C-alpha cells in the first residue's frame, strides 16, 4: 500500500503539504548548489542521525553487560543478588517507556532522543562510581529509565524519518543497534585485557559516545516532523496512561514478544543446546549465537531495500518462513554443523520481523494518538518478552528438554507469520492522522 500522491499546489511562498521544513525543501538550499545534491545530503544526514541513536543504545547496553562479571566481583555479589540487580534496569526501562509516549507526543521525538542519547552513555559512569550494591541498584534504575526513554523516542524518530523521506529506514536502524553491540563487545574485551577498570572504561567510552550523540543529534529532524504540517496549529494530544492499549497494539505487542522470546532463546540457550544435546566443545558451542547475530545484522542491512520492493506483509511471510525452517533445522539436526547452520538461518529469518512490526505500529498509530503512544505501549509489551522468555524457556527445558522447547517456539513463531497481513501499515508513508 502506498500513500496517495499529493497534488495540492503550494500557496505563494509556501511549501507543498507534507514537506518537512529544512529536509526536502528546495527553498532551504543554498544558491548555486544542485537541488538534488542538497536534498540527498540532507536525507542522508537525517537517516544517519536516526541510525546513530540505535548505535548508541547498542554500544551503551552491551558495554554494561560485558562488565557485569567485573561489577559482581567488585561488589562481592552472589548469583541471586546479581540476578535481582540485572532485572532492575529492565523494569525501570519498561516504566520509562510509558512516560515516553506522553513526552514524545508533547515535545517531539528528536528533543527526547538528543537528551537521552547523550545521557545514556554518560550514565555508565554512575555504575562504576557505585560504592555498594544499593548505590549500584540506584545507578541501574537511572540507566534503565534513560534507556527506556531513548528506546521509544528513537523508534518514533525513525518513523518520522520514514515519513519525511517516503522510504523505509527501520531495518538499518536496528542493524545499527546490532553493530553497536558487537563493537562494544570487542572494545570491552580489549579494555578488560588491557587491565582497565570499569571506571576508566566507562568514562572514556561514555564521553566518546556522548560526543557522537551531540553531533548526530544536530542532524535530526525538527520536533514538528512528528506531526503533519497541516495539523501544526492543532492542540497537542495529551497521552494518558490508559490511552493506546488498542486491540491492534496488543496484537503487535504479542507478536513482538514472541520474536524476542525466540531471539532470547537462541542467545541464552543455543550454546547449551550445542554443548549438551549435540556434543560440541565449549569453543564450538559459541558459534551458534555468533552466526545467528552476524546473519541477523546482515539481513537488517538489506531489509529496507527488500521492504521497499516487496512490501511488509510479503516480507514477513517469507522471512518468518525462513526462521521457521531454521528452527526446524535446529530441532531435527543430526549433528553440530546442521544445528549451527540452523541458528544462522534463524538469524536471517528473524532479522526483519521486529523492525517491520515497529514500522507497522508507528505508521498505524493508536486511536489517533500517533506514533508515540502506540510505540510506547507496543515497546512495553514487546520487551516483556525479554523478561518472560528466559524463565519460560528454562522452565520448559527443565521438563521436556531444549529440542522440544525449540519445537514449541515453532508454533509461536508460526502465529506471527499467520498475522503477516496486519503489518501492511508499515508500507504507509503518511501520518497516522492522514490514514
């Protein structure tokens, strides 16, 4: 489905309806510069700015995770205490996501993303400064709150960029998250090998990433890009806690939660499956998640082009089918090689699913409240899969084994594929109010 072409003639001295000031307006171009070149550079900068927000989250969160063992030793935490502390940022992020809907609707996605994009990497320093477990818990609450605000605002801004330039960008944004996480893992490993303390590591990384956020934040679209120009004079909608919980958002939230449960199952249990069920060595057991991650990132890098060519519903059906085939390969694998290949195929299949659903939610809105409210509710439901997934998969694996547990995930993932038609709103490039 494509947005209808706007044939309205602009008033004298005005802009065509739907055009974002400072982004694709020839009137904003310096004289003597080819209009297409300026518009192309401006569009490229805004897309890079959107991608950088995701990169920053990946860098920051993975940097924290790779230092968890160091923090455990420093604070002499038991396994149970560490487990409780690791839940803290997830819970506080879910709470912040509910606040984010109203903040983005009121102030725009770019201002919130700019502030939190700088604050998130710097909040890592607070984790290193914590002198005892209570202070560490407080620092984790702050880290999670900032992460939750940035998560909703950056996805809302990606929707605004898609709308402004009439082209998909969500897959590349999520690929940037994966690239940031992989880069943080490498940098963190080097920091640990060099004997750097968490304080030194987080300080240097936090300042560098915060500077990146400051620069790329200047390239973000103005706050007005979150609203259609024809409605700029209207009173801003105040998003209440009960708003946005529509059947459509609930359905998308369930689909997103299933995808993250499957991703989490691969991330947390692929190594155990290869080690215990297929007889792999410890070194080989890590290859399942490594190839999954690489293939997922590669799929997202080309996902926007595929989305533009084939549309969201068809892409969800095909990619979901690929993921189902990959899981089947894992379950039925006679040995290590086929199982590792299966995890790689799962990565290819899952790569575009969540970004496409994010786009479908953002462009579909929630009862006229727009992308911010819909994304806040959807993100909360989806990320609950990260909290429930490890518990559910571990519980089932305890009783029926990992192979049958992965087989059960086939059924859940098939339900996502069956609802592919609902993602057609991801192909829209107009505002939710227009639709």
